[in-house]
C-alpha cells in the first residue's frame, strides 16, 4: 500500500500542475509515468492493466464524439453557426447573451473543449472587428461552454465518466440535468451582464464585418444527420452494451459504440480525408484518460481508496443532501487542484458507497463541471479559450477568480436547487 500511495501522490503532484525541478512532465505525462510505475513496482500486473484496469466505455465514447465533432468542424459548421448567431447581435449585450447560449448549446450536443477550440478564433475576430472589451466575451465562451455541458452525458469528459461508471443511461442523465444545465447557463449570462455592465454599456451599436465563414453544405448536412441519429440511439440505448445481450441492435450497442458508429458514418459519407479528422482528435487526452484508469485501479487494488473513503465518511455525513453539499464543497476544491476529470475518476470508487449514489452521481457531474468556472485551470475548456485568445485572454488570476466565483457558486446553487425540486416533485 505504501508503494501505491507514493506513486499516487507523485502522480497527483503533476495533475495539480506543479513543476518539479529537472522534470518537464505535464498532466498527461505525469499520469503516464504514474501508470507505468504502478506496473514496474508491482502494484498491478500487466495482465491486470489489460483485463481489469481499463474502462473502455468512456474512452470509446470520448473518441467517437471527438471524431464526429472533428468531421463537423472540418465542414466549417461550428464557425458558421456561431457567425450566424453573433452577426445578428445588434448590441454588445445581445452579443454576450448569444455567445453564452450558443457555446452552451453546442457543448451540450457535442463536447465543450472541442466547441471552445473551434469557436475561439471567431470570437477573437469579432472582438477585433467591433472593438469590444475582450474579457466579457472570452469568459462568456469559456463559462457558457462549461455550464451548458452540464446538461448531457456527452457534454464534457467528466460527464462521460459519470454516465459510464454509474451505468446511467442518456435519458435518465439528461432528464435530471437538462433543466439544471439550462438554468445554470442563463445564470452565467446574467452574472456576466451585471459584472460587466459598464463595459457593455460603453459599446455603441454593433456592425459586424467579419467575413462569413465558408460552409461545406453537403458535409455539414451529413454530419448533422449523423449527430441526430446518434442522439436518437443514445435515447433508445444504454450507457454500456454490457447491460444487454450482444448483437447489432440499437438497444444493445451502448453509448460508446453508438458514438463510434456515428463517427464511422461521418468519416464514410462526409467530404475530406479521414486523416484530417483524426488530426483534430485530442489523442493526448485519451492517453491521459487511459493512464488515469491504471493509476486509480492500482490505488483501489491496494485498498487505499477505501482508506480515503473512511476518512471522508465522518466529514460528509450520512443524509443524502448533506453529502451532496459537503462532498460538493470537497469537489469544488479538488477540481481546482487536480482538475475535474481525475477527481471524478477517483470519486467513482466512493460514490457507490454513499447513501444515495444516484443523486450523488448527478450532483457530482453538475458540481465538478460548473466548478471549472472558478479558476483558469478549473477546466480544459478555460485553458483552450485563454490560450487561443492570445493577448485578449491574458486575464489576471485575481480578476478571473473574482468573476469566476460568481459564475461558479450562483449557477451551482441554481443547478442544485433545481435538482432538489426535480427530486422532490418527480423523484428523479
């Protein structure tokens, strides 16, 4: 157990973004090194890694949705839709509202970091063209994509983990978190309007002259049709094919293979070389996922996660809503330290032991996602937008945290309050 603990702590130093002298490892590199160390020091065996450590469902689900999103991006659809919404804004306020809503909706349908990657250049161009104050609109893209992605299992990586680790289907997940996600998204828009009221009021009438992005109409229609088919099969299916007998049947494919099937259809019938779509896939993130599975399996294999859970039990209480609030507070802090994906993967061994696992899975998905708004490193989407925006994304840490706190705690209270009402009225 001591060996596993040392490897675990060393790995999480890198996950927290800390720099170690003479080592250039980042989060993915640290996770890979930790996974390899688990094998080299005998915590887990190579056969354990192959047969027991990996949960292929979230990895394949993520890969399938990234390929499908990549095919859509290749057609110019993301930029075209965003341009259509933002070019119609007559004022800075309506532009901010449109940006929050479109980033949130697109993130709920696909994956938030992909949406941010595709839309950031267009937002920067609009800021330059209309001479807008950059911070409100840069944050609108990041915060809107985080809040909107709460609504579905495919909105972000941690939701994918929650859906697959919990065995929760697309419909139960979305039915419970769609309204909390929508209201959280609206709350983010309201907070940003109030926070930057003076800056927005100082902007005159907008006249956007950014060139209309090119659109491969045929390819875009194919991708939209495939996405709709995938969503229908998500509704009809289950999170994992293990829940059903095998065979090629919509109800037996599971979310992971449904996404992979949609990716294959998009590759076959849309324009362009598959290599172009594959080049846009974040393979580093998939490797990061895989390595984390090995590290957390090694920790669980030695009983270390059980010991951590025993320490948490007296703190988080025994009633369901006490656990929601106290474990939620713990989640907010952990998401800033090690990021939300590694934390959710580790928490996946604790939540089944809580008083109401279904409720805790849902609340953890919402809290870990909205908590990404608190600091620049709280979510991958934040980092993508801030880096992609260049000088316009150079927001001082203290100023980011100030507005980020308002865009974290208020939407989170709204989301959890809505979940509580749904629970009381509908029994979700």
